[in-house]
């Protein structure tokens, strides 16, 4: 390993964990990382600084295999990721209460032409299109953000950004489409992988790529709906996927790169969100990225699972106290359970996660963003 900050978890260094002493990683997540690394064909398993336990396999990890790939490693939300949009709303004219009142119904089906919208992104109609343009549950969100600090003005300007313009950050995926894809695979193959030279693999990849592009269209429509309600124009800045399997050359041989809750490091720039109560980071990857499987942390990473977060917080905080953050942000979430499950306290410190990657030479921070309004769900 040629990067500082990595710990080898096996003798040959093909199982790696990137985490400093300041960064707490749950033991179950490490156990899942090691166990996943034992799958046939596995060549590299990397736990990133936001590593935490998942359903059998860890989240915040990247895996490289040869000759075989594993759909279950990327989970049931193929294409899930982050999209960042620049608005023409100016900081000095922003009225938080007025904007909160305007935002509504992003959990309800879009009334527009989904067929036409998907066609813009090269996707044909699917069985899941009623969910197109909706955020989804869990940790998904749409957020209006303001620039907090610009650390690399040249890189910032190079991305065509304006420091006085507010931004929209959307975290969502392929909704039911990705879930249907994983269920279909598990019904036929169980926990087994697919050899990459088979017709079944080719069929999976066609469906995988469709779900991934559907997710891009979904994030764009969420941003469009939000912008319409805020009465502003938007321009895309970036869209990154953190649940996917893609071809890669590793150690001079063809392989498959699985990302489960991992941002790509083979793109010009990434956005890595914290929580609704902390900063998000805009960064550029640096170096050759091989030690970390061309992947970066995709967020802060959970500190407590959802059930534990609710149990720990419900007696300490009233639900209505969680709709305002320490940074002054407003939270639109009329599901009390979700308020607790996704509270900032349930996540690790994003500053530590970012610092681990900076110390390892994996990225350079361009700017930070502060959440102004976080949209989760209105009551129906």
C-alpha cells in the first residue's frame, strides 16, 4: 500500500481499512469487510472512513473482483448517488420561512410526462416510473445549501460555480427499479455471483445500466421540481453514483469494481455530504487512487443504526426540537420516527471522515456547503 492512513487487515494487504485513531469504526463493519473479502474471485476489499455495517456486507466500501461479480454487494438501490445543482437564487435575497412554505409534495408522484423526461436521459419507460421524481425514504433528501467556505478558488471557478448562488443537493437513487433487479437476481442465484462471460451477466448489466441512468433522471427531476417550487432556474454541476459495479483494470488484469456507499474517485469532482446539521464537502480526487479502489467516502457514515438512533434520542429530544439544526437549517420532515432515525447525532463526524482522506492524499477540498433547508417528507 502506497498511501498513509491505511491499515492492512490481512497478510497480503488486499483487505484495507482507511481510518485514523479519531475515526471510530464499528467492529461488525470490519467483520463484514473481512468476510466479504473471502468471496471467490475477490482481489481487493477497501473499507473507507465512513464504513459501517450493512445487510450482510458493509456500507462505505469498495471491492474489486476478477472473473465474477456480485450484485448483492451493491445492494438494492443501483445508481443511488448525489447530484449538485447551481440555482440563480442569491444568498442575500434568501428568505428561509418563505422557501419552507413553498416546498411541498416531493414524495408524491409527478404530474408531468415521465416517458418524455426519461427519454431525455436515454431511458425507456419502466414499471417503476410512478416513483420518478420522488426522493424516497431513509437517508435520502433534497437540500438547499449555501457556500460556507471556499478553499480552492481556482478549482471552484473551474467548475463554473458562483459563491453567492445557492445550491440544490439531491440524494436519491433508482427507487423500486433497483430493488426489483436485486430481488430477481437473489431469486435465481441466491448469494452467488455471476461469471462475467455469461449471457446472464450481460442481461444483468443491461438492467443495471438502465437503473443507474434512471437514477440520474430521478435526481434531475427532483431538482427540477424543487426549483419550480422555489421559483428559480438551475444548472447541473455534477452527478455521481455510489452504488454500482463497473469494469476496471486491476494489477494489469480485467476486473469488476463494486461500490457500496462509495463515491467515485475517477471523476473530476465529488460532493460528500455530512448530515442535515453539518457541512458538506466539494472536493477533487488526487493521486492514482489505486490503493483505495478508485473510491472515496460517500458521506459521514452511520454511527448508530436507525432503531438504535430512535431509542437513544427519543427520550432526550422532542421531535419538534429536531426540525432546526445547530447551523440554523430548517428540516422538513413530518415523519417523527424518521426525524430521530436520521438525526445528525446518528452519524459520525464528517470532518474526521474528510480529514482521513486528505491525510491519505486521496482528495483536496475545494469548498464547504451549509444546509439551509433539508427536505425529507411532508405528511400525506
